[in-house]
C-alpha cells in the first residue's frame, strides 16, 4: 500500500538522497536545475510516496517557471507562468509498481485544483505521453536541452496554445 502526502521540509534530505540514488552524478548541472536554483518548490504540489512501513518509495517536485516573451493581442510581450515538473523518482526496489504514475497523476490533479493552467518537463516523450504530455514546439529550455524532450501538459484546455518563448526562473 502506497500513501502520498505533501513533502515537508524535514523530508528534503531524504528526497535528495533518493534523487542521488536514481539519477546520474552531475544532475545539478542540467538546465532544469538552473531554473530551480534559489527557487522554492511550489507549496503543496511536491509529494512523497511511502509504503506501509513508512519507507520512501518515490518523490515528485514542481517549480514555478516563466515563459517569455509571449505576444498578446495588443502586441506587447508578456510572460506566462507554468509549472516545471521534476524531478520525479521511484526507489529502485519499487520500480514497476506504478508509484511514478501515481505520483504524476495525483500531483497533476492537485495542480489543476490549485489554479495552474499548464505543466512542462524535460523528459522521455514515450514515457510521459501516457499521462498526456506532448512536445512543446517553440518553448525553449536553457541550453543544452534537446528540444524534442521539452514536453507540456494542459490542465486547462488550450493552455499551451500559441505559447512560445524562453523558459526562465519565476520566483
């Protein structure tokens, strides 16, 4: 039995240890981490998954980002807010049990309930397509990011329609 709950500050070290276990050394050098540096995760959306013994089975985090510029009908450029999903990780002993899918689905639902319109990530398109993520043409992550790995999810119909620009920090 897996139970999800919002990540607390006291769990931060445990989540970071899980990320170290699941991802290659140097993960902090990726462009996504530059957007997270010095920015707090979005309150209430980052979650942990624990088993019946209280052991950490997985974790997911969300960060605010800004896509700039976006042309408005008046011709002025304005930034558009989005959530940057990631990282999501599942302990190696719990992989294949649906923990990652549970974290993604429930946290996306929570993001929609709290008023967010759009979510993006950098990841494997075939994996994330099962959750409804699609490629985001014209949305540019800081280099070096493979544009084919920049994916988006609409929490509101049409939320990514016409959105183009560079992804930046949004504190």
